[in-house]
C-alpha cells in the first residue's frame, strides 16, 4: 500500500470524532473538518474526553495521548484537505449533505485521493456518482462506538476499482479494524441483519409483550450480547434505525423490512436516543414519564 501522510475526516459527530481518534491512534496525521467553529469544538472535545478516559483507566499513557493529539488538527475549511491522501466522510445521513461534501472534496482533493463514506443507509454508488472519480469512492462503514467496535465494512460498488477497495481494506487493517467485504445493497451485511432485529424488538415492546427492560434483559442474557436491542437503538440513534429500515424496505419490499409504527413515531417525536437525551430510555436525568 502506498504511504499515506494525511487523512481527512469530514463531520465530527459521534461517529466522525470516533473515526478521527481511531486514525490518529494508529499513527496517521488527521484533519477533522466541521461546518462551523462550535461543531468543530464539540468534535475536538469528544476526542479529548475519550482519550482522557483512556488515560484515567490506565489504557493510554499521557505522552501517548499528547502524540495522538499532536497528530490531530481541526478546521472548518475543507480546502485544508487539498493534499489529503484518504478522506472519510461522516456527516449526517442526508443525500443533500453528502452531495455538498463530495462535490467539494472532488474539486479540492488531488485526483488520486480516495474518498470514503461512512454512510449506513445511503447508496455508496449514488454518492460515488456525485464525483468525477467514482472508481476512487468506497464505503468504509464503522460501528458505534467507533474506537471500540472492531468491525468495519468495506463497501464496493459497480464503479469502484479493485485497487481502491484493496487500499481501503488495508487502511481498515492498519487502524486495527477487522474489514469485511460487502457490496452496495441496502443495509450492506451487518445492518441488514442487525436493524430488523432491533425493529422486531420494538414491535414486541409496542405489542406490550414485555417491558423494554425485560426485552433487553432477555436478549442480553439469552444471546450473551453486551446490550439489548432497545438500548442499542438508543446508542446508534433511533433515526438511524428508521433510515436503515426504510432503505431496506425501498430496496426489497418485503414485510420483514417494514418499520415498526412505534419506530416511526419515536423519530417524529424527536426521541432519537442518547444524542437527544431520550429514546427508549431517558438519559436526561429527568423523572421518567409514564409509558404511553
Ligand atoms: N468511545 C470510546 N471508548 C468507549 C466508548 C466510546 N464511546 N464506549 C465505551 N468505550 C470503551 C470503554 O472505555 C471501555 O474500555 P476498556 O475496556 O478499555 O476500559 C470499553 O469500551 C467497555 O466500556 P464500558 O465498560 O463503559 O461499558 P460496556 O462494557 O458496557 O461496553 C459498549 C460498552 C462497548 C458500548 C458495549 O456495550 C457494546 O459493545 N455494545 C454493543 C455496541 C454495538 O453493537 N454497536 C454496533 C451498533 S450498529 C452500528 O453502529 C451501525 C450503524 O450503521 C447503525
């Protein structure tokens, strides 16, 4: 693999900040890009807090932390990626946002730069077609929390070149992840299995078969998973779960992929999980209202 000097991460929300941290920990020079100063500061704080937690737990030396922070630069100017070798986009899951980022990156970055998207619910092929280099666009799908989860899906499209896919796979290995090769179909592999499972759990909850705690306990104890499906929905984002269900439905039109009505209502009500302070569970510290 050719040597990369500079990696860009566009979008520093939960996923983007985690991805930037993962690359910097692996020794890459990383530029994190956000749309404005306050979003950029939130991203920087997210990485700092995560590294400090690791230091407090004795998992990371304070010198090592300084080295990682030295390898991380933050900016609101995408032009700073004009000499980036590899860029990962992690902005919210809206095609208009992706279009804005990818058309910009395509004009800013050198022709050889590989542009990767962390999308979980949009078509990588469609994103690649926004650029003049669809052969150099690939999906690099991380899992939440990105610094912890080993799996990374490398999503190839009918337009991506084998060299691009090989480099992205090698990059995933270099940052300590376990890459899995998948093609660009709704949900790829992991979410096509995982999110309908979360959706089924929401249906069980909605039909009052069991309380949310009982559902989560049943699954964690039965399948020895670290988290129950409703807790997991809150972690990944209730809106992200709905977006994945909707693309699965759009693509395959089978009842198995019909979103649970409650999932849609939760999103309409803004109960998106941890990021809004409330999803299936409450994270705001406020007293829990009676379940409707
Ligand atoms: N950032 C960095 N590190 C974190 C972290 C975060 N956000 N959250 C937890 N960690 C670290 C902790 O520091 C700890 O590290 P240590 O072992 O070195 O001390 C380790 O992870 C374990 O954390 P905790 O002891 O605090 O808590 P748990 O043991 O309960 O683990 C968990 C938390 C790692 C989130 C675990 O519950 C888990 O693996 N849950 C399942 C997550 C999952 O399935 N994610 C995939 C979702 S699907 C997805 O993202 C795809 C999308 O497209 C929908």
